[in-house]
C-alpha cells in the first residue's frame, strides 16, 4: 500500500514553519543561514513529492531538486565566506550590531 501524500507534506510544512520562525526570530547570522537552509530543504522535499504523485514516471522534480541543492550549496559557501569576513572585522555576528556599523 502506497503512503498518502500528506505523510510527506506535513513534515515538509513543519520544517518550513520552523525555518520561517528561526529566520524571523534569530539575530545571529549563522542561525539565520541555518533557518534559510531548512526552508530550502522543505521546498526540495515538496518538489520531489509533487513530482512523484503527479507525474510518477517523470524525473523533472528530481532534477530540479538536484539543481536547487547545488545552488543552495554554492549560496551557503558564499554566505559563510561573507560571515567570516564580517566576523573578522566586527568580532560580532549579531544582525542589529552589524547594521549599525559602517565599513
């Protein structure tokens, strides 16, 4: 027996909700980056689930998910490099303190 689509969408919705909550409430740049990655992973799960249930013989959702994962990895590497440079200059990763600084 094949599981329902809700068995996949509910955990994805919970992941996305946790990511949004973390993105809004956190002030540390790394915590915000982790929350953003959590939201991207929830969207990737939705791509695969909708592809599997709407077009079972096709692989477009899987390919799009692999492309999104590659873009997320490149984005994460770039953002971590920026965060490291900001930490070297400011010795702080708090968003409210960084926005007040003039480089």
